[in-house]
DNA sequence: TCCAGTCCTCGTACGGTGTACGACGGCTGG
DNA sequence: CCAGCCGTCGTACACCGTACGAGGACTGGA
C-alpha cells in the first residue's frame, strides 16, 4: 500500500525494456518493481530495513537475483528516489502562481511526510525522469512570474529548498519524540504540544541561554510546524521583486498534466548514468 | 586540521568529567576527542569511512575501547553533530537584524560546505548544548524583530530551513559532478559552468518537457548557487510582515557572545539523553 | 602487605551488510 | 542436437556494529 505511483509494470530485464511485453506476461522482476517493493519496505520499517537480502526475500527471490536488474544498491536508491518524485506530480496546475507554488510545495511536503526515508535519500543527485517532470511543473509556474530563465531557476530553488529544509527539521523533531519503535505510523495525531525533551530543563537553565529560557517559560513550542508562514514570506518577497505579477492572471495555462498512463509507462526508463564503472 | 572547535580537552571518562584533571594529565580519550577525530575522518573520507574500527585505529586504541566513552555509534554521531554546530557560532552578532540573520545563515552554510557529512547527520534530533547556543544566537536577532515568541521561532525556522534546504541541494549537485573519489577537497574551484549530466540531453529532448528544453537551450545552469537571492526574498517577506523594524536600529545589542573559553569548557557536557535504554 | 574495588582497555565472537564470482537450468535459433 | 543467452541463485569475502567478559593498572582501607 501507499506506493507512490500505482501502475502496471511491464516485464523485461536489464537491456532495453522498450519492446512490447512478450505473450507470457507475468509481472516478473523489473527495476520498477524493485523500487516499489523497496519503498514499501522503507515505508513500513525505515530505510535501514531496506537491505538487498530483505528486499529479495520480500519479493520471494534470491538475493543475488536483484543484481541482475540493478547494478548497485545505489541504483536501487536512485530508482526509489525517482519513484518517490513521481508520486507527487500535480495532475493540474492552478492558474494563480501563488496557489500553484503553494500546492506544489505542499504536495511535496506531504509526500516527504508519507515517505520520511526520502529525506535520507535526497542527498542523492540522480536526475531521473520524474525529477525532470517535477522541475517542469515548477517551471510552468515560474515562467508566469518572469521570463528570465535564471530568475525562474532561482525562484524554483528557493521554494523547493524551503520545503526540503522545513520538512527535514520537522521530521527530525518528530523522530525525536518517538525515539524508538518507528513503526509505520508517522504523523498520527497532532503531536504532543510541549517541548518533549527530557533533561531539556537542566541545560536551558544555564544562565548562558537567557532567551531560550524565556521562550521556555513563555510556553512556546520549539517544534511548531507553521510551514505556511515561511512559504508565505518567501512568496511575498518574490512577489515584491516582480511587480505587476499578482493580478494579471493569464487564465489556466495548459498545464503539461502528464496523463497518468504516460507517467507510468516511461518510468521504467533507466536513470541517467551516475558511475561510469 | 579543520576541527570546528580547537580546545584543550580535559581527561576523565564516562562518569561526570566535571572535576579537575588529575595530575597525570595526558589527553587520553574523551567523548570530545572521539568526536573531533571522527570529524577529521569524515571530512577526509566521507561519513561512510567513520566506522568504529577505523576511528579506533586512527586513535591508536582497540575498537571496543570506544564503547567505554560512548554508548552507541549514534551517540558518536550526536557528539559530532554537537561539535559541528559549535563550529559556526558567531563571536559577535551584527546590530542590523538583516545583516545578523544573513551572517548566521552564511556561517552555517559555509560550515555545511566544509563538513558535508553534517547534512547526513542533520536528520538526528539530538538537542546538544551547541544547538541551544545556536538557537540562542538566532533568538537574539529575532527578538529585535518581534516580541511574540512564537513569531520569533517561526522566523528562525524559516531562515534555517532555507539554509539547510539550499545547502543540501547544492551539495548533492556537486556530489554529482564529482561522482567518485570524494577526497578531502569539496569546493575547490568555482564549479564547471554547464549542466554536467551526461545523457541529460536524451532525456530532456523528450517533447514532454518543453520548458526544461528551453531552459537548456538558453544555456541556463540548473545548479547555480545564488543562495543570497532566496534569503533576500525571505527577509523581504519577513520585513514586510513586521513594519517599523527596518530603521530603528537599537545599537549593538549586548550579544551573548560566548567567550571562547566557555564554548569549549562545557562542550564535553553530555548530550541530552535520546534513548531511555 | 594484602585485598577489594573501580577505571579503563581490548580480544573474540555473532549476526548483519553489500557484492564478486561462478554454477546451473530453461529457452531460443540455427 | 546443440550453442548461447537470459534469468536465477549459492557461496564466499570483507566489513560493519556491538555483546560479553577477561584482564591490567591503580586506588583506598584493613
């Protein structure tokens, strides 16, 4: 469950899966199936549980079988990352640029929260097809704000950086408050309100940290989510830097809106090569 | 070299290192020394090279000796993280709040760039003393913008989130362009200008990604740094949300400015407990 | 002087990991 | 019938984190 993209997987192993599926069409192994199974594992038991042995076992095959479909564990992670990115592509992009950027950001955020392991994989640079699709969607919005390509890129990066940074912080925070036994449920409940750290008091009472102390006595919670505030400020800044953008809403631009079939079909496409072994 | 904080380490092992050093004062093992050695290792050969065996070897002791000073490898990572954070505390906080936030952000950024492994450790929630000091410095600035503690926290988070997100993206980008042999040098040279991905063209020429294609033909580089733009926008938004802050610069507030001695002395202090074994 | 106790070190061993190598069966085309 | 590929997988190796317990150095009290 909770696989980011649900789609029929065409068989065909290592070399060029482009052809039509052979008649005996059972859903044998494939990079995508590997990725989906690995994601399921990571969602359920954390990224550390994704070992080649466990993944193979969960697929009912021998360990080394995986290495026929995947060069590395790194490549497996790349595939997971690509699949993850495909999971939060928008079907339709809102006409208003603020709404659009907000929607993309929040979808991404939710996706990270559903698949916390993705943050540990995010360091990986692999530029997969879905990453490009994601960028394309961002670009569709940014191009309504400015015509300068460099500026478009700056806008996109600033928003997506904020998303990643904020989500990373939030997830480490809630990783704290559930220090052990990270079973499947991550965001259940609205999170306990107070600063949960035991022994927090001893450290903060140090006369060295007056403002933190004041914050604590004020009952302020350090881990409050409030991502929207930050994004709002950033968008305000962007808007101020690009006058004459706010009102002239140029109707719903024909969003690329990748038809669901396409998203899946080409997803088996090899990631871009990373090592030239 | 390049250890974030350089300071005399007092000996004394597991239980309460508070007392004065015994006469025979050779700099034996200590959590701090472990952390510093581990950081040196991680700087030189990446986080993956930091194994208990290698760390022990680099210190000239047996592997299991480490476990007398550290409960876990996790605790070692916590110590590294704490030491890392201590490495970019400001000695003096600029009077102007924009300059102050910018300086904190950039110092943090540079620190991440010097120690890229820290981003992989950043998922860890451990609230060490240096983390609190870092927060305190942020708070010293945020309290000049608003009196609302919750708003202060929101401001701090938004800035630091942007820093983390941006740095994470940049480092993965340059991790790409130096795919193998990640030796010590990370940011040498201004980075090659063009989109370096081999095979990038094949993917982008897909008619599915028109805007990316346009971007590429426009010669725009996707991995341009330009962190300052994003931060500028964010600060603009914050400033706009808090009118009457920009000009009334209330002189150089007496920054906590932890005297260098203090920063070091207490740094051996145990991290806050994470697992309640 | 002896002994008990604490601090610190470390060798060994166990179960886990990623993966190189080569063997093996089944299918297909000549 | 047979060569050759596709896909599978067992074994082995080096490395990892760490539980366990032995042992040495040094202390303070008897």
